[in-house]
C-alpha cells in the first residue's frame, strides 16, 4: 500500500512539473508613450466633437528620456488663437493607475500636471478633460480628449 501511495505522489509531482514546462506565458505589451501626440477630437456621451484649428495646435510631447511638453491652445473672445497652457518638464507614467504626470518648474516652484488616461494604444491616447463645455449646459463636461500619435 505504501508503495502505491509513494508511486502516486511521485507521478503527481512529475506530471505537475511537466505541465509547467509546457505552459506558454502570455506577455502583455504596453504601447510606447514616447512621441508627439496631437489632439484630434473630443468624445462625450457617445458623440464625437471636432476641434477648432487652434485646439489642434496643442500637443503632448514625451521624449525617450521622458522630458517633454504639454501645450493647450484655444480661441479667445475675439476669435484669435491663444496658447492657454504651456509646461515643459519631465513626464512619469503610472501604468497601474493610468496617470501621466508632468513635473515642471514655475517661478522656482515645482508643480505637477496630471492627466488621467482613459484608453491608450500605439496610435491614440484618450485623456479625461473638463476644460470645454460641449453640451451648452453650465458646468464642465467630463469628456475624453483624443490625441493621435504623429
């Protein structure tokens, strides 16, 4: 009986080890965040909203060393194109929480700009944006600003 139990234990170990050897590990690759990302459209409540020519001038630039830029353009009340935000510094990307953070210096003070990533592929980057009223109802809309890699 002991011989039977010993043989059973040995066979269980051999088969479980051989199953591990034949297992294929799945490697999930994260798209490359480095590059120039230009805003192309807003998405809000299942609809797509085009950007103005001024808004399309904006960018997120992430160099290979993660130095970079964030720029946001828009039209002022007279219809001229204005640079509303322009920050230069170092990016970090928190893959787990999907947050892209730019640390920059303003008048000797370190500051951060955080962008919540909703979706990210090798060609598109969607971030949460509340800077534009898309539905003409007072209050900021929590829309997706979609950037395309250049």
